[in-house]
C-alpha cells in the first residue's frame, strides 16, 4: 500500500480537497486503484451536529456516516464508495482510546498522546486504507490522506506527529507528502514568504514535502518557482502551480501537465506494480472521458437558469453536493449552469414590509427562472417562503425538484392549496398544527441529536403503474427499485396519503420496502415536478449525473425527452451491489438510540426545542 498525504499551510479552505481528489483521479487514469481518508482535527465525533454555515454541508455516506464535505469530492472524482471510518476526527480517536483504557487494554499504563493517541491514528489509517472502495472489491493500490486545517494548528498537532511516525512505519518508498500553500499577489508581485514559513513549520515538525502545490491566481512565474525551490528544499519540478481555472474539473489535467503522475510514479516506484490490463484500459478510457468533459465545458454556450431557494445561502458550501449535481446534469445536457440564489425567508410576506427591495428581487428571480430547486434544511426559518416557491412552480408549470425538506414542503403546499387544509404543516415547523401532514418518525430519539436520524443508503420501490408515466422512474433507467442516501427525522403522515392521491395530481410513486414511508412524489400533468425524501445529490458523479437533478436541468433546458431516452439505455447505478441490502439490519448504526431509553417512550416525549443546526430535523 502506498500513502500520499496532503497537508495545507497559510490559510484553510485553500483547495486541499480538490488537489487530493485530483491526485487520486490521475492515479486511476494510470490503472491504479485509489481510496481516500479525510482527517478533521475538531473534537466532534462527526460533522452531523454542526450548522451548514459552520463547516459546509454534511455529506452522508452509504453506511449512514455523517462526514466532511471533502469525502464528497473523493467519491465524485474517484468514483468510489467510502464509509464513516474514512473520516477521522479528534473526537473519534479520543473516544476510541478512552474506551480501550476503560476496558483495561493498556494494562495499567499511563495513557498519553504519544504513543497511544498517535498509534491509534496510524492503526486507523492502515486499517481503513485496506477496505475495498470500488467496484472491483479489491484493496486499493494507493490511499490519499488529507489532513484538514493548516500546519501549526494546536488541534492538529497529534495528527502531524502520527504522520511523522507513520512515514517510518510504512517506509519512505511508500510515503509521499504534498503540501498545499498560498502564493498571494501583492502589488503585482507573487510572494513566496508565506509558503517558505509554512514549509519551515512543516519541516520543523519532522515532515518533508515531496511536492508543493502552490495556489495562486495566475500561473507561477519562473522566478517564483526558483525561489520556492531554493528556500523550500525541493527541485523546480516539485513546485506545482495550481492557479485559478475556469472549472475545477481542469485541475487533474493541470497537475498532469506539470508532471505530477510521473513524479509520483518515480517517487513511490509505482511502475514496479503489475497492473491488470483491464484496469489499464479502464484508466485510459477514464482519462479520455475526463478530457472530453473539460473540453466540452469550455465550449458550452447555451445556458440553463436554476433558482435554489434555500436557508443557508450565505455560505454556498452548505449546498456543495447540490451545486455539483446541477453542474454534472448541466454538462450532460450541454448547458452552462446559471445558478441563482434566493434566501427563502425573502419570499415571505413579512419581508415585503421589513425589506421591500429584497422581497421583490427574490420574487423576480423566482419568476424568471427556468427551474426551481428546494434543497434540504432544518428548522422553521424560511419554510413559508419555500412553500410559496413550490406553489409557484406547481401552478405555473415551472420544472421543480424538492429534496428532503423540499419534498415535505411540496406536500404541505399541495395539502393547503389543493386539499383545502389551510393549516397543513409539519409537526417540526408547527407542533400544534391540526393537520400534521409531516410527522416525527417514531423510532427516532428526541433527546439526542448526533447520529440519530434515518441515515444511509436505503431502497425506494416504485409503485405499480408508474412505469407508464413517471418521468423520475424513467430517469433511473425504468428500474423497479432505486437506492439513495437518506438523512431525516420527519416523514409524510401515512394517514393523509389516500386523501392526497385522491385529490388528483400529486402521486407518491416511490415508497420504502414496506410500503409505509413515502419517498418519491411526482405530478404527472407537469413538465417536471418531483420530490424525493432522500438526498440524491450525494450520489452524483461528473460522468454519471444524479437522475433527479438531470430531470430538473433537462426539463428546464427543454431536452427532457432526449435525456429520458438516453437514461433508459445508459443509466448505471453508482452503488456497489454489496451495499444494496434490504431491511434495517444493515443500518443498525444509522439510528443510534441513547443508552437506557425506551424507543416507544421516546416517541411520545415532548419535542425538544432545537437550534438550526444540521443535527435537527429535516
């Protein structure tokens, strides 16, 4: 096993995740199998209870793990399926070590950061790196390990020390380090001092960078490269310029042009590995398709305008996977995405009084859009605005997609304005509503927020007769059963389902394996109006876009029939067969009940007031 560690310096959010993913993609184009691990030094066990505006979106994995958004980059670029253990946090490591200490595994010794915490980190990396993550079912050849934050942070010190030790554990021929740093431009001059200082800190901690990926606005000048080479103790060919490009999909090719693949082949002796001809051919095909993708992006002229009506629009990373899903679908349709952002609360009548300008701008954006998307969210803020946007899309025949909360909002809107249930609402948004068309799921804990939702990969069974007309089903290749990842505490109240469908229009075309939970809703007499309880954005790929998002983009671009025809012939499920297991047993870790509580009693407990964070209801 070969290990490539990616660290960062100067500032966070510099692009380590994209560079790590791009490195893995290049290795795959060479016929190698790659996997990835993300280290987050925060104390949280996982990202599940953090607000989207705090750390970006929470990315959900097949096994129900709630992880950092960089794992989404890895899965999309490398086309792999990762698990909760591929995201290491300080909280997980300390919890693991303390549990071992309580069991007496350390035989009475004083438990310390060195060697116990650092050894636990190394053991975790080695164990997870050997877990198969792609369709071959085989152990990867290379594991990319990204360390979050910046070198010198107090919280990352144990991980830096663990990686220093790890290079000797696995041997220098199996360990390479890429350090990502910033080269700012001040008064027209590229400055190398921040990079010099960052590399000096890294070297002082016992890690020597093999490659320095320099983030910059423009390509590095030769004088800048020479200076970095001289003062950072690397050859000129080891200083890579990762300048701003038109699309992040260009980054792998940008790194390839600068010899990243050739350098790693030499540094890690990758040429000595005997590769299966089938993997070599697959790698070449991937390289060709990726190159065609980037060239095609540069040549796009036609546009498609989509409005995202959300709650966390102040930080676009809150919707990272949603954005990528829209981009992938737009690329498939030969369109350049024009994504417009609307804060949901700006659509509400109260805003017309408090801030008329924002109100009218928001409604002008919604009314002029070719398609409307309402993604997931938590808490009451902005939900009335979402309901109004869903109403506009339904009545004006504007292509619409609702995800998780957006799916529930579409059902609430239909009940209010078609069934005449004026007070229809979700028990999350209004606990006193008489018509609770969205209810709390009975098996979910009301006392613990972390890791207690309905999480992970789950099946949806399309209902008989839907094959004749359902656009969303056809986009999934006409399959009887589809698999998507879930993250929610609330569901459609089954007592209202018959009344909703009897009214005509909205049909629940997809349900869970027991037929009890509504998971896909659609309107037949509409260009495209669909809602999914799941989060299909977590399973999109640049070369295999999410069918739900493809439907929205295709309908907005006027090419839905063409894309349906293509999907019926070419759709490929991104999930490995081993992950598609019916029944709740496979998700025993997805709903974590608090110790010593009675689930039935929990279900009757009064609601706990919850802040607007990722760990609350969806």
